[in-house]
């Protein structure tokens, strides 16, 4: 197995795990919290908003690590 195949495999597994985490930890509880269909759909859409916020925060922290990496290692 070459390096590109390994990278694609890791990326695919990460996507599946992230989807499963979103469904299990955010979408299902949001769906079960409301009685009406439109409220359930709104709850699921707002859970996507929470995932987007987590992505922005994680990306920002990652950029900070990259920016300050040479100062902390050297």
C-alpha cells in the first residue's frame, strides 16, 4: 500500500468517525428533544451550526500551533 492510499484511508475513516460522532452526540439528542417535525429539523440544523463553530475554533487553534511552532520547539 503506497502513501497516497494510506492517506486516503485515514481521511475516509476520519470522515466516517466524524459523521458517526455528529449523529450520535448531536443530531440524535437534538431530534429527540422536540415533539414537532419542524422543531426537530431546526434542532438538527442548529447542531450543524455547533459543528461549524467547533471547526472554526479547532482550525484557529491549529493555526496558532503552526504559527508559534518554531518558537516553542527551538
